[in-house]
C-alpha cells in the first residue's frame, strides 16, 4: 500500500471513532498535513506530519505506516509516532489545566444565596470607608 486517504487513515489509527467524524474534523480545519489544510480525499504517504486538534489537545504526529483497516489499539499505535515536542507541550498544558481546576477562574455558576450575602456584606464594608 503506497497511499491511503487521510480520513480512512485517521479512522484506522483510532483518532476518530468513525470516518464521518474524521471527515468533519478535516472539513472543520482541525487537521493539517505538513502545515497545510487538507481535504478528506488527500492521499497520505509515510513520513508526512499531521497536526490534529482534539478538544483541548493539539498533537503533531508523523505517519509511520499506512492502513485503511481499523484494528486493535496496539496495532493502531504503530501507524504513527507523536513528536517529542508535541508530547511535552501536551503534558505541560494538561498540568496547567489540572492546576487551574481548583481555582475559581472558570466559575460557570451563579453565586448561592449564602455567597451573594457575603458579596453584599463585603461591598458594604468597602463602601463605608
């Protein structure tokens, strides 16, 4: 096998659960091949570099082998190799997200009645001065 469609390869390498999800990601601009946006019908060759955005993560992987059949996870992992700088960057970003999880920086809910009273009490104390 000399070349395979990029959407089939992404599905076979288990980056996406279905080919249609892989196609949507490609059409949405979340997959780049050698730094350029691609179409789902683009043929991949061994040695090309793909950049994938999945959720919070961005991966850069090098194509090591080609396959158009979805197999088990250990065999799928042999199809690609993530670049060391991509791996380090992903781990650092994951650590940052983990540290930010405990803070109130991403507060997504309204204050409770108790918290609202505390806010009003605090504001009144600052207004008196």
